[in-house]
């Protein structure tokens, strides 16, 4: 059985302000973020990771690279694992956004995504397809995937048959470089299973 570990990228300079960094933004990692990437590399070695996959965004690739280097493998870049485009919320904090739009978003972030945003269901669908493709290509191996907070939470809901509109409540946060393990058969008709969630290395 293929083992699949999912990790949010390391801390960025926008983390402290909780500024929304989507597919059009790519803030640098902090010094702490670089240390987190090193810790993720140690965890990848300890768990016997064979394949390291990253979203195409720099913050994810920078997080994934130390793990790949430690394992002596290349980083496999998967563009469909990039973060959701947050539209008008991109690069801003909730406090900087229109209060009425924020209230609608918090009530149902799927039906009331910010203007110009990628539909959350579309983001989840592309990520699910990407993960299933990775499992099919690397059967019976251990895969580390470095991606993004909102995308991964939406994807977990989609894989587990949970309502997307409740992703913020069901999975309130993913810590930077914490590991989530899922079982994802290559057969798309077979159900996924959540083995562990948001675990420190």
C-alpha cells in the first residue's frame, strides 16, 4: 500500500499577520520557516519517504527541497497542487477586507468565496486528481507532498466525503510542516482513509 504524507509548507513572512497567500502570491520563508523545512527533511528520512512532491509555488518548493536533498531524490513539481486563488482577498488580511463579504465567507466559504476567487470545488477536484495520479505512478512507495493550507483542507474533505463548505470547521488549521497521513487507493472508486492529522514530526 502506498503511504501518502501531506504537509503544509513552512512559515512565511506573511504568517504572523495571517495574510492570505494564494496562487498569485509567493512570500518568502522566515528564518523559522527554513528551520521547519530542515525538520521536515529529518522526518522524511525517519519515515522512509521515497518520493518528494511539491506544488509549483516557491514557498512549497523551498520547504520540500531539504527533504529531497536528504533523500537523494529530485523534487517532483505538481502544478495542480498550488494554493487556491483567493480573488480579492489575495494578499490581504480578513481585517482589511469588506466586512459584509467576510461575514458571508465565514458563513459559507464555498458558496461565498471572494470575488475573483477560484471556486473551492474546482481547487479540490484538481488536487484530488493530482494525488490520485501520484499514487498511481508511485504504487507501494512512501510519498511526501508539500502543498498549502486551504487547498489541503478542501482536498481532505473531498477525499473523505465531507461537505466542502465546512472545511474551516472540520479542519480548523494545518500547522506548518505538520504531517497528515492518508490512505488513498489508486482506484478512484475506492474510499480514502485519514490515518493521522496535523501531527508534529
